[in-house]
C-alpha cells in the first residue's frame, strides 16, 4: 500500500512539478563516456533534495547520430539534449517500485515484440484475429458463419482472467476478489457473481489449467474471440457440437492461434509491410546510443527467430530509404552487444535449462555449434579456421541457450547488475525477477493516457476521498448511538437526546451519501468529456473500484520500474538513481497525513 488518502494529491504535485535543481555545468566537449566516468569517480550522485521523477541536465554537442541514424547532429529526444531533462511529460515518466541505481547496472536488455516493437492493434491484432478464425473453420470444423465476424480491438484489456469452464471473463482486485464479470459479452449481476465466485469454502487461485491470464497484448484477440464463441454457443447450441464445451472452445482458439504463428502467415505479412503493422519510434535509436556510449552493454532477448527479428529491428533501427521504407541491412546490430533470438522465454531464465546455444550466421541464417558462445567446428568442417574468427566479435547473434550463456557473453558477475525491459509480466518480468534477481522494467503502453487523465481529474478524486471518509465517520457515530440505546445504559433524558442526535446524524448521512453519489456522477461525466477515457467496459487498468487491480498488484510485485514506452528510458540520466516512494500501512495514514 503506497499512500494514505490524505497524501495522494500532495504526492502528485511533488512528482509532476518538482523543483528543478540543476546538475553542475559541464564542459561543452564532455562526451557521454567521460560524463559517466565523472559520475562514477565522484561516488553516488545525490538526488535526495529532488523528486525521484526529476531528471535535469544540460545538453552538449555529440557525434551520436539522430533518429534512425540519420545525420550528425545534437542528440534529440534524449536526456542530454538541450530540451531533455527539463520537464518530462507525465505520460512518459518512469515510475519506481524498487530502487534502481543505474551506476550499479552493467547491462541493459530488451525484449522485442511489444517492447521495442509496438504493434498497431487495429492492423496487427486484426490480422491475427482473422487468421485464427480461418484456422477454426478450415482446420477445426467450426461453422462458416465465423468468417463473417469482426474484431473490436478496443474491447479487451490486459489483466483480465478467462474462466475456461464457465465461459466468463473476469476482472479482479489485488486480493483476487472478482469485481467485474461477463459471460461472453453479458454482464453478470451481483447475485450471479457472488453465487459463482463468492460462496465457496476454499478460495480459488484463478490460475491454470481452469483459468487463462490475459497478461500480454498478444492475448487480446484470442480473448475477444473466446467471448464471441461463448455467446455463439449459448444462442446457437445446435451449431456447435455438444462435445465442445467452453473449455474445449478455448483450447481450440489457442490451437488456431498457434497454427497461425506456425505457418508463418502473420510474420510474412508484417515482413512485407512493417510500417502497416508496427509503430515508428524515433526515440529508440538515440536511447540505445546513449546507453552504449555511457558504458552499458546492451542486449536483445526475443522469442522471435532471426529472420523475423532482423526484419523488425531493421524497420525500427535501420537506415531508411528515400521513399520512407527500410532497407534490410545489418546496421541495426551496431546498437547491441549480444542478440539472442529464439530464446523460448520464460524457460530461458532457468540456468538449469540445457538448451544448446547456437551462433547465427546473419547472412545465411544458418546455425553454428558453439561452446558457451565460442564457435565450434562442424564434423568434417574447417576447424583450423575457427580460432581466427573467435577473437573477432563477428558472432553477436545467437539462438536458444539459457541465461547462463548470456551472463558469460556479457561478462556479468551478478544478476543484480542487469536491467531487463519487457512487456510481458510472466514471460519477461516475473521469471527474470524471481528466479534471477535481475532489475526489471515493464512497458505498459496503456499507462500514458490513463495517467494523464488521472492528473486532470485529481481535484475531483480528492473530493471523493474526503466524502468517503466523512461517510465513514458519520456511520461510526450512528453505530455507537444505536448500541448505547440497545444496551439500556442511558436514562430517559439521555436516551431522548441520543434519539434526537441519531435522527440528525441519519439525515446528515443521507445528505453526504447523495453528495457522494453526485460527485461520483460528476467524476464519470468528466471522464466521458475527455478525449481519452478509461476503458468503457473494464474501467481503469490499475484499479477495480477503490482497490488496485490484480494486474497492478503484479506490476508492483515484479517490476522494479514501469513506464509507457521503452524510449522513455532515454529521457533520464544514464546515471540516475531511481528511488521508490515510501510505503504506507493503513495505521500510518493519520500519523503521517499532511
């Protein structure tokens, strides 16, 4: 639990309008390497007088190229530029759950899909959805009517849980209490919800195999399709085999999704026109350049294989053609020290995983035997030539292996020296944090518009908190008076006074209740009036009512840092000490209230 009710708004102001204490002035010709050495030589750089979100600095000339490697210019869109570090838009803040001192970090790593590469849901997810429907009809015997279905890419959100047996979609709070539940697209009433999930002797864990967690953006299309199938089966029982219950239908959806990925159709479509399916992001290259020039080893670990990885990373980081398209070169590799494709995360994060590590010949895509990353001769191959190649760092792209191989390739001595940036709670963040103790950063694209909306609504939210506290206080007084009257511990005169006061309090309680409801209505009207809104069906990503959502709880537990876009890392000093806010327990609320 982070903040007492009375501290919330004060905290927002301190974070979003920090006092801009500046770094000392540095010489104009001071480069990134010298800059980092200066920080290291002078010991910990104290930011204690400033907000943890503050990152201020001066720009200086640099030979680093601009976005997509074009032109020799001052660094743009990064912390060291003249514009950088002065005021970071709230939607691009990096938020801190656990302290991360970047001066103790040796290597910074990235996932690719939905981390460096942000796919466009309206095109990419629709492509995945349509491909899955076709597989259901052609390969798994579902009715042709499914081919007429369409996909609403705005409907589902991350953090939901699919009840495979009952055909329900759930949103839970951090204590795993079901707060919102739909059967297909039909909202379950409170009584239905309580009867299904609130009347058991043993609490459900809501985990596999009976439940599926929608914890990645890749899963939104299959969740939507599952809801459609549930409604279709309920309304047309004769068109779906009786043998196919909700659980079987979900299993078929998963099988169809796997078929889509296995036959290469999706990746080929993306490779043919990356710009149609992937958002361009000119902040990535400057951020990677800043990290490498600051002395960090930079690596990429992705489950995608080399051929697809090369296409996507070329689009994001390669040199553009005059017509705006990206040429397929290996130039993007200069931004990375090690690239692991086909990593099979989260299994990759277990050192006991005995998967072999192969070097990838980047020209042919052929795999080469290695011994912990050092190339080995093939049987009957030219073994005498290999020693000449080994000192040459030509092999920086690998496939398979495990985290032990990666640590050796990066010369990492301690897991705490690694910061890994990913989008998938379970595939990227949970395993790397729990198993290895890596520092972690979660990319949450949905966060940018939500945090901006929360900032605009801060005064209304504060009013709601005050009214809620006032209702609690009045109810406590009412309960105390009723108890006194019940116990017959008052004489006639005192009882009459108590009855009169009780009536007055009940009128006051009703007035505050109505005021509270009106304030909530105003809050929702304000939300509706903004161009960006909370989700129309599921509400805030990080909340369910007054509680943090299950997704928010996972973010807090496993992500040291979280932010909306990977490029936001380039808005902060490469030597920054990210400090978390103080934790507060409920018993500290009034003690430390401001």
